[in-house]
DNA sequence: CCTACCGATCGGTAGG
DNA sequence: CCTACCGATCGGTAGG
C-alpha cells in the first residue's frame, strides 16, 4: 500500500486536541481561552491558527469524533443474536469502554456540545437520538420477549444513560474498579435493582 | 407581628435571580453576559449593580439557596422510623420534588457550581457530600437489615444521583408524568431493575 | 511559528 | 436607574 495517504493528525494537531480536551473538561469550553490552550501546548496563541481554523472547530472535532467512537463500539455487537438482557449488557460494556478510554473527550461530548453552532448543533442532537435508539430497540425486544418488565422505554433509556454517563467523572485508571467491572456493576443495578 | 421585618427579596432582585436562573441554565454561566441579563430584566447593565454585588454573587445565591432546599426537604423525613426501602422512596420523592419545583435553579446547581470561586467552591463540595451521605446512610441501614443487596454503597449512591439529577432536563409541568409519578418510576427502576 | 495588533466585548465603577 | 466610560481580555488576522 505504499503511497496511500493515511489521514492522520500531525503531532502538533493531535497535541492541540489533547490539551483542548483536558482544558474544556476541566474549565468548560467558554471558560477556556485560546491563550490557555496555547500555553498548555507551548506556543503563542496566534500559532494555534496554523493548525486549526477556530476555537469551535476544536469542539466540533471532539464531539463528532466521540460520536464516531460510540457508534463504532455498538457496530461490533448490533447484529449478534442473543438474549436481550445479554445484549444490553454487551451494549453497556461497549458504551462504558468508550468513556473510560477517552474520559476527557467523553466529558466534553456530554457537557459542552450545547456550545456548537448550527447546523452542527442540530446534527449532534439527531445523532444522539439515533444512538439512544440502539439501546431503546434492545430494550423493546426484551419487553416483547417478556425478558424485561414493561416500563416506559423512553423513561428507562434516560435513566440508563444518566447512570452510564457519569462514569467519566468517576473512573480512575488506577482505581478500585476497572472498566469491565464498572460495566458489570452498572448492568447489575439497572437490571436487578437494589432490593434483596 | 406588625413591624417585624420579613427578610424578603425586593421585587427587582427576585426578578434578577429568576432571569439569571433561566439564562444560566440555557446558555451556561460563562456564556451569559451581564448585558444578556440586563436585557432580560429590562434595564441597563450598570443598573443591575444597585441590586447585586457581582455576577458570581448571583451564582452563589442560586447554588446555596438550592442546597438549602434540598436539605430542608430531607429534614422533614430524616427522623422517621420505617423500613429502609420505604424511607429511600420518601427521600427520592423529596429530592425529585425540589428539582421539579425549581427546574432552572436545579440545572444551575447541578452544572454551574464549578464556576464558584474559593472558598465557596469548597463549601459547596463539602455540602454536597454531606447531602449524599443522607442517602448513603439509608442504604447502609437497608443493607444491615438485609432489605438491600450488599453492593458498594458509594457506587450505588453515584448511580442513584445520576438517575435523579437528569429530572430537571426532562420534566415538563404539563407533561406525561407528574413529579410524584416520576419519583415512583425512578424508585421502581432503582430498587427492582428492568429484569422480569 | 512569531510579533504586532485588530475590533468587539467583557464585568464593573463613577457620578449623578 | 441612567449615561458615560474603564482596563482587561477575548477570538482571530496580517505579514513575515
């Protein structure tokens, strides 16, 4: 495959995104200035603009890159034939895995997307709904097969994602639980509850 | 009680907080300017400062006022003697009630607190931990009495609050579910799970 | 990748 | 509650 160009970020560009993820997570998108970012990267603010078009450009990249990661993780399992409860556990594991692999980017994806301007903002919302529907379908399959209780699907999906999405805030690579175990415990609570 | 002064916000001050809650929720604290707020209130930006000391003053008021509301709601039930599962349901109902009564302020409380400066930031974190401990104690009582499964308490409490705290985002006063029913459905999922 | 700099806007103050 | 205004800082550009 000699001569084929691999679309890859330059080292500097990758570094800019990396620091931006960290800063946007830590201080928020609006509270992070291009001078903050420049300092973290080790260049002057004006120099950033030889690598990126604008501040929002960075936010767009982070948000839609993470969206791709989430969909890719579900793609691997979506056509598997198995019991809905087992499938939901796999979907949860896949989702949690993406978050733990990219905790800063996940935080930005989850909290800073509202600073996107149109039409990206609308694209983002539509994409998110499509993603949530992957989970809704597994759940409705489970209800149809009487594996799951007949709860309001939308309500349950919202509770589900609320529970999954704080993981970025909690997960520490060298902490008590690894990603696998976090996913298992979340699945257990969401499927079996706290009652003895 | 004639002559006794009731500590009460002036009409204008109450209006400023009201509009600030709405704007901070909608656009975020950093993205809301004092000129945005002034326009919403119907005065010039400089005039706001006869009623409030600074922008952060408003954020402090909203965050700590909400904290008071949450604690007050738990105060009513904390000494009741009853089964831990029933008590947890009451605590959930009280918490959800505060959120649905003050959806905008709740959103600010949940997402914008990190823009507080010290020492308020630290006070806020300590207060939040104290509040979470109210729930942790109910849960540990339930484990001791073998009403609840023996899960990691901190993990469970985090899942619990993640589930409860999106309610502000979802609740509509004229919507499908009233606050009572939202609390019941949340309790059911968290206590019994999705599995049939 | 830097120096130099831009117009716009920020939170807030002075003085009435 | 307003007019007038401040110093600081913002995202970003020109030109090399």
